């Protein structure tokens, strides 16, 4: 069978690319080996947010008296929380299936392998093979949990994010290795429902070590106050899984101090590895670097007609990035005038509590790039809306170029700040200056007016601080 476009993988990059291609009149097929929506929708972005919402609701109930409401002591039902999360994911997957039918995208279930002559061989669940051809093929096979050499994932005692969303019973003690987005989100969830959590992070800065230093410091302080043990600047040497109780051997980078942490399960949250093995890259001579597929600004590989998007290329491993790459790739294939993606204006969101959101330069990176900067901070403790909501933790931090007023970066930590960061993304896209933010009237009382106040603080014009 011949198609105008074949997309391998139905995650947020693949299915979005397929729909956009269909909208542009192409005859499209999408190949998926498991469930429509890929890892993000079925085992990542969506179900984790469902878990985190359950944890947030549980915390609200536990602190109901802070809002003048008296309730009986609540208890969490771990199996029911997991069941709800899986139900949300299943519903979203069915939604993607509906979109495929609506847009007349051909869905082919099976495992795909690239072949010579712009062909794709698909092996179904019964082992039967079928060959398809297309002038254009997009590789969107996504990623999986990264395995550390001394932390092999067995799915039971040492688990990845996938197993963390479907454990049969709630562990009493958990060690989370890695303090990136995956690590801090699961740490918040399990701690909230009563698991004793320790986070071990190799980098020195603290939780979310790739964020602005002020964000890392604030989140580390909040987690420590909540009772989560955080060990930044420590390395996991080995994990003894021989007994019922796991023994995690850790070592401090600074002074060589060694400790053993006992727990019931270890969550490896060390990042994501690309799914680029055994899909025919070597056969076609498609160039890679450190396991990632090399592409140009329109996602073309070195082999004509073959493209790659999402977690398999060396850009930010984020769902919204993959979706944008898919649309850009397809529109370029159709000969449209397409502006390449600006990877300096990609928002990053972490859905722990309080939430973290950022875009652009950190303060340190801006200085390293040679900018003379103006920095403004506005704490949510000075926000009327935050006080009314009982969510005074955190702040908004903004960074401007002192010479021209260019919006260089923004870093938020607080309640629902992931809903606020888009304002800065749009402002940066439109080349908005600090003074234009200050003079843009923000509604009161809202959390978002903290952006205006922080911008004003950068120019010594802040009213409420």
C-alpha cells in the first residue's frame, strides 16, 4: 500500500503530524505498536497529572480547617487513585482514535522497521509482516526511561516512571534517583499520600537542577519543610536488592561520605533515552549522534524523504515541542513558508506542588551570554489572590536585557504557574520589552499580575512590594 506520508509512532509528535498532514490533503498512515497517544498520553504527561491532582485534593482535604471547613480525618485509597489515573489515560487514547477517524488517518497497529526504497515493514502482534511505501516517512518513536549502569530497572524493585504509575500496592518507603521533573513529581505524589520519600540527585544545585538557581533553592526548601529528604550532590553507588528491604548505597561528591538508605522500592528518574534501536537507521545510513537522529531545521535527515521529530532528536524532550516539530515538518513537506522553531523560547513546566514553570535564560546563563541584565522578583506572599487561595509559597522572577529591555527569561514557582508561563512565551515571541509588560494592565486579583509586579520590580517601579 502506498501513502503520501507514513508516521512511525503516535505520541504527541506523531499523531499531531499525521492530523496536520491529513488537513493539508495528504493520504496518511500512522503506525503504533501499543496504544494511540504514545507514552505521553498513556504513561506520561496525562496519567501523571491525574495522580498529582489526587494528591492535591488529598492535601486540600487534610488542610480543610485552614479554610474554615471541618472534615473527618481523610485516608487515601491507593488502588482507586491508580484506577482513576488509568481511566483518564484510556479516555484520552480513545480521543486520539476519534481524531484519527475524523481526519481519515489510516491507523496501522504493529512494530515498524524502515526498509530500502522508501518502504516500511510492519510486523503485527501475530508476527505477520506487511510492507508499505511512501515518499515521506516521519520517525516519531519517542523515548523510554533512561537506565543508569548501576541502577538496572527490573520493574519490581527498581522501577521506571511507567511502573510508578501502576504499582499494585503503595510502598512505605521510596528512594527517587534524579531530581528532574519526573523525580520531583513522583516524589510529591507519593509523599502526599503517606510514603516516606528520599530524593537523591547527582548535581549539586538541588531539586530541578537545570532550572534557575533561585527556583531550585526554593523548591528544595519547600520539599524539606514538607518532610521529603533531599540529597543533592550525592551519587548512587549501588542498590542491594537481595533482601525484602532494599539498601541504596549513596556517596557524597563533596567529602566522600557514604550512607545506606533502606526502602521498599527505588524509582529511577534519570531522564529519557531515545527509541532509535532496531528501526532500520543503520540499513538506510541515517546519521545519528549519541543515539539521537541528526536533522536540519525542518527535521530532514541525511536520507531524502526520511524525517525525525520528538524525543529521537537532540531537542527538548517535551510533548509540546514534539507537536510543534511535527507541524513544522509536515508544513515544510507541503511547500508552505514555515518559520523554524526558536528553541530559546520553549516553556518548561513541572507539575509538582508548588508548580514550576520557566522559559528562556536563567540568570546565570544570561550573564554567561554577556548580557547586562535587570532582574525582578515578586513573592506570592505579597499577592492578594495567592493569600485568598492559601497558596502564598513561591515567586515570579523575570530577567530583562538592561540595554534594550528585551525579555530574556522568566522563572515561576507557585500555585498553577504552569498556566501563567504562556504570557511570557507570547511576549518573547512578539519581542515585548519590560516596560510594555509593566504598562499592560493585568486583572486584579490574579496570580498573573505577579508578572507585571516582577517586571516593575526590575525597573524599581513595583507598587506592592
